C-alpha cells in the first residue's frame, strides 16, 4: 500500500465524495456537486497544507440547545473541530455555507467527527446542519449572505498580526462569491494593509444555482482581476493535491494576500452526472431507475491509487 501523503490525501478525498453520494441517495437530495469539485482541496487543507492541530470538539456533537438569548443558551463553537486557536495555528474560515456537507464529510474522513454525526446531517436538532453556521462542525463564523468571509478574515488576520502571531488566516470560498461586491472590497482592504497572512482559496467550478457562472454573471478573467486589486493570484488544478499544497506553502507573496484559484470539475469522480451540467447546484434523482443506477455506481466505487 502506498502511504505517501499524496495517496493518503487522495484517499480522504475519495471517502468524502463517496460519503456524500451515499447521503444524497439516502436523502434523495444533497449538495453533491460542490463536494465533488472541492473534495481534493478540502482533503489537502485538513491533511497536509494547514497547521490546524487536533480537534478540541466532541467526536459526537450534542444536539443544538436552542438559539442564544436572555437565558444564556450557548449554541456551541464549530471551529473547535479545526483545532486550537494558538498563535502558531492557522485559522480556517468556510465562506460558502452550502458546502457544509463537504466539510462534515472531510471531518469524518480525518477522524475529527464521528460517522454517526455525519449521518445526522439535516435532521431535527442536529448541529450538523445543511447550511453551516458558527455552531456547526468546522465552521468558525456565520458567513452568509455570500461574500462576507474575506472581510471577516481580514479582521482576524489583522488581530493576529498585531499580536505577533505566525498562524495564517485561510478562507475557502466559491467562485460565485466573486459576484459579490463585498468580496472585492475585502480583497482591496487586504491588499492595502499588505495582509500576507491571509490566503483565499477559491473553488472555481464555473456553476451556480441557475446554471453556468459565465452565463449568469461572467467573472473571468479572475486572476488578472485579483491582481488588479493588489493580491497575488495563482491558478491550480483543483484535483492535483500536490499543486494545491505547493500553491499554499511555496508561493512567494510577501506583502500581498494570496488568492489560489482552484479550477475544478463539478462531476469529478462521478461521470454519470456529466449530462446534467450546468444544472448541478442541488442533486436529486428523478426516478427509481435513476436512483438504482447511482446506487449501483456507489456499490462498485472503489479507490484507485494513482
């Protein structure tokens, strides 16, 4: 068996995809395509590229106790699944909250969250919610409406710099968020203050709720636009774990925030979905025959070492 970090990371990514396909079949609906496009990026972040430290959260999260209010109810803190907030630790902010199922699956595959908790996804009382918030495993902040996490990262990273901390602030976001004005305001602010302890990682899958991003609101060429705002832009294949890690840890960007554009395939690993493009925002199966087709695919889907 190949035990290199690359193979181990790809194995985690495979497990993430397979778990979410299983959940999609179980619930007849899930954010499957977002998982397929981002699994390699998320697996790389959690297994190799970031300094997160071990989870400080319960393996099986407690039920949601209710909303905060005068009675002092605490909803919990999802970021503790990403490890301690020490000065040398990286902070990971998840911007697109509908990617939550991919985050939970990654936590489960890396031993930070129990499989039982993962399968409590979107059930009554569970903090493993369909749309992640600050009490959801892996989520530090509520970041929606879209486009707010870059600004939030700026505040956290500025505080870390004032305290002389070495840890970075890393934002994972979707390309659709580049349609949001606040994203660009945030990037402009990061560049102005030379926040080189911020890394923004974008899943560029080219699709959104109503179809192809290029048809809804074209955001290309993203790299030159990013650079025009004063940031360092790097383009990588979102399914190349070595390239993702190298972009994060080997790119020279002193005095500049780093934006890594991960161009991805929203049906990666499941070519059965290709015919649905570009309508893949939320995957449901339309018939018993289609469900059986995907179930057969799942039953015979195995990891292949590169």
